[in-house]
C-alpha cells in the first residue's frame, strides 16, 4: 500500500486547510485509516481516525470540533478538513492506513502563523 498526502501549506490562525491522502496498491485489506501529526520536538500523535467500513470516527480532544475526517472509498481517498487553525496545529501531518500492517505516507507540512 502506498499513501500520498497533499494539501498542506502556510495559513494564518483561524484559517482552513484540507488535507488529502490517496491510497494505492493492496487497498482492499485496509480497515481503518487515520491522520497523525508530529510537531518539532514532540512525539507523533493520532488526531483523527476513521474505519473504512462503517465510517466510524474518533478525534483527539485537541482537534475535536475543528477538524473533520472523511473518506471516499470509491477514490481510495481520505480527507482531513481543518478549520479554526491555531499556531499549535503547526506540524507535519501523516496519513496512516491499517491493513496487513501499518502503512505511512511521507507527510505534509502544515504551518499556522499567528
């Protein structure tokens, strides 16, 4: 499975971005996907997850109410709509898929200026 993220960039506080993650390869075994982020000097953390079947979602408290995870199974694509961005959301955002094993994308930088 290969994962490619896009949509990162520089935005002012209060702004919005939408990240995309396109999966290719043996995607039929993926049963859940998620978005992680890693800020400088911090550990990588799970911020949102979604199951590919029922579409059940979960969020970290730090993003709940501001970020929305979704997926389009027909396009093998997962999204993260990020609204109300804050400087503390600045990080590299990674796409993850759970299948035969865990798979990671290369990451996309999100920078929020104050």
